């Protein structure tokens, strides 16, 4: 059976309505490259382009949006082989950091090599499945903490957050939840799982990426604006922003205009101080820029 073909990202995104603070960071993009082997169990065929072509597209993405730094999150489209992400970090230089995919049995030597290459965390995926389990992530947490690394997790607040919260509070390193916790927006901000995430963020016990708006609703993203606002107000020191560019594995979600999503964030977070905290200061601390 043929796989679905991913669309290319918007070539001319809307520019931001405000100048971003120096050092502003997009903390979640994926990089692709036709010269790297795809996983045989991948969910889709990525848009065409070599690593160099994608790197040039990423540079345009950063320039248009006024972003100085970037975090490249390895995509499961390439399985456990992080080669494309490590090559992309090297290509982008010191303005880039990475998040890798590892197995439960990752060795100390492998973690050391990833850290030396600019990787600052490992990702766990509760929604699409993946190669790292929650039990494995908890077991390796002390080793990650020793290296200044963290765990990034994709989950649904309404399905997972209540059960995960005790472990999140107990672990010795940051847990960074993707895409506002991927909430059930129809249930509102009072949904118990989302409220648990909001409280973890308020307490500084978890971090969250204010991202992935298009994955839960269509533009202009009013249905999720309240969730973004609730998390940002809870504790800007535990929030980062991300575009999720180039918007792979969308399923039925729309291919978004990244500038519109950035402007939706700017509409909610209006304080210059909070914008600097979320866009620059927290990424500096989490990713070691």
C-alpha cells in the first residue's frame, strides 16, 4: 500500500506582527534529507529535498520570522537513526541544538556522543508510538540529568496527564511537554488533565511548548488560544514557543501558515518581558545556547 505524501511547508508565511527579542528560538522543527534512509515503518513520504535544500528552507523560515536559534527534533520518519538530525545541527552551527530518539537501552557512550553533537534531550511519543518507553525514560533520567539533558514528551493531557503527574514531579530533570499538552480543546481549559498540566507548569515541575495549534484546531486558532494563555500566565519561566515546522505527519490537520501561529502567540502573550522569557531566556537555559 502506498504511503501518503506530505506537502511542503508554506513558501511565503505571514511575517510576525512584532519584532522578536534577540536570541529568539524556535524550539521544535524537524529536518529532512533525501540522502538519509527512511524508516520502513514510517507513516508518510516526506516532501522532497536534500539536507542542504531543507537547511536553506529552514534558514528562510528563521529569517522571515525573526528567529535567531532553533531546536531540531528528530523525526520518527527516520526511526532510531539520528544521522539526519545530527547532520542538520552541524550544518546550522551553534545556533542549533537537537532532541534525539533513543532506545531504552541507550548506552552512556551513546548519550555522551549525542550531547557532544549538540543534543540536549530525548523524545518520548505517547500518541504515535515510538522507540522509547516511559519506563525506559524514567530509568535513564538520572543519566540524562548528569549530562544536562531532559525528556521531551508528546501526549494528550485528557488521556495521560493525571496518571503521569506523580512521576513528572519526582523525576530529577525537566520534562518538556509538546504542543500545549495536545489537549481536547472542546473540553476547555477546565478539563482535569489540562488543569494538572497547568498546575505542573505553575509550580515549575514541568515545561511546555506553546506549539502545534494547527493539530487541534484550524486557523485563526481561537479554540486553543485559551490553553496557550493559561499556560503562559501560569509560569512564563516554564514555557517555550515552537512552530513544529515543516509540519509533518499532519493526518487530517491543515498545513498551516507558521506566521499566523506565531502571531496567535503574540496576541496572547503581549508583555515584552514575557515574550523575552519564553522566546529567549527559557530556551537558553533548557538547550544551553
